[in-house]
C-alpha cells in the first residue's frame, strides 16, 4: 500500500479517523482546487518492483460508488510541476487514550 506524501501546493489535510490506527489509515495531504482533490503517494521498493513486473496499479475507493479518478506517474496540477517531499514515515497513533 502506498504512503501519502506531502507536496508543494498541498493546501489541506484529510485527517485519519480517530477510530483507526496509523497502520490502517494515515492523514492525507491534498491540493483541493477547481473541483478536484489531488494527492501524492509513494510506493515501497517491493511495490515498485511488482508494478514493473505486472504493469498494473490497483485503486480502492471506500464508499458505495466510485467518483471519477485519475492514477498518474506525474503531477496533476495545471501549469506546475509539484515537488513531492522526502518520505517521512507517519507517526504511530497512540491507542487507549
């Protein structure tokens, strides 16, 4: 499962539900603009190897329907080239507090 990445241009963060652990769900930095929400994801080396082997990427959207989505290997901003920040593992959420 890819990890959410903060990036130049992100202007809000969707927070993970308090009821979920950081292994189940992470905060998601996004750019919300012009009727779209753009996020950036980093794959592990094993995931990259698998994509290179199979040529496919899977997308899961929670809910009862699927909104229009795009999966791309380049930034999706018009007129800009967003910069993904270096990977920083998400903080582990404390449970039982």
